[in-house]
C-alpha cells in the first residue's frame, strides 16, 4: 500500500568533500547502533547503468520502485539477500542511500523525478548526495526534501584529523610531529582563490598533505602551492605503484 510522508535528506558538497565517506558512516552507524532501519547503499552511477540495460527494462517497468528493481537485477530476484532487502523496503524499514545524483548521466532527470514522484510519496527514508551544480532542485518537492550542505573542515577539525593520523596521544615525539605539521598548515598551506579557505579544508586534500608529510618527513620540504601539492601526490602514488610492481 502507498504511504505518504517519506523523509528525504538531500546533501550537497563540492568534489572530494566527504559525501561518500558520510554515506559509508551512515551504513556503519545503522549497523553498529542497532538501528531499526536497514541501510541500502546505491551508487547512482550503477543505478543508471542498470536502468539503461535492455535486459532490465521489464524489471524496472514492473517492480514496486527502481530501488526494488535495482536490488533484484543486482542480487537476483530469488536470492535471500534480495528478499530480505525487499521486505525491509515494503515495511518502510529501509534507509535508502543514493550516492552521487550528479553522476546519473542521461538518466538524471528520470531518476530525480522517480525520487520525487515515487520513492518519497511511498513513505521511504532516503539520503541522497550530489555536487551543488549536478542536480535540478526544481525536480524535488521542497516540502518533502530537506536540504543540507557539507561545510569545509574547520581549523579545529583539521587539527583533530592530523592528531588522529599522526598519533599525538602516543608519545612526545608524535606530538612534536603533529605540532610541526599544524605549523606548516597554518603558515604555508595555500588558500583557495574563490573561497579563501585553506585547501586542507577539503578532506581529500588534507589527507594528501598528511600522507606527503609522513613520506617526506626528514627528506625534504613540503609543497607551498596547489600545483606542487598535486605534483608531490602524483609522484608518491607512482612510486608506490613501482614498488608494488
């Protein structure tokens, strides 16, 4: 039966700002904290791929909704996993996580309409992510969809990540390493031209800086421009590939 009043949270953020990481954390939290909701994580890029495959057209045309259809073609309509997830969907006990609406390609408009016209009115619980410019917000009913935006990492958050990665609580030497990197971030890390934020306010860039620091500590200076930062990162990745090869 249809059930109005689904909850949909729409999260936007710039590239590499932590959208997929957040979705992964929601999965872990749902499982480890014994949530009443069963997480159903779907990469929208994969959803649109399945949707456009000719052999799947009948399934997507006859199932309760496209999430149901995606699970059927992905796991097999007779599998225990699919039957379990479908039961959670029908009972409105599924937390549907749609990651990357902006990666839906030519199917984006159709998927956006399906979310607004089918998934939300059916009473489902949804969280979806997108880059800010990668979605048509007019497609969604503003009374049903709650809009959130991931903010850049604050200076305090950046410091906590660095302390966690370098093990500040472990020893005096570790604390000194943390202080040196924090000093570098404060004094030398370049800022984004448009936002004025340090580039390390982006989680991926911060992780990159920490990795470069760990690898090059005592063997040379740290980059002072974004281009140097990418050059260091590229060289490091290539070196790792060479060692594996």
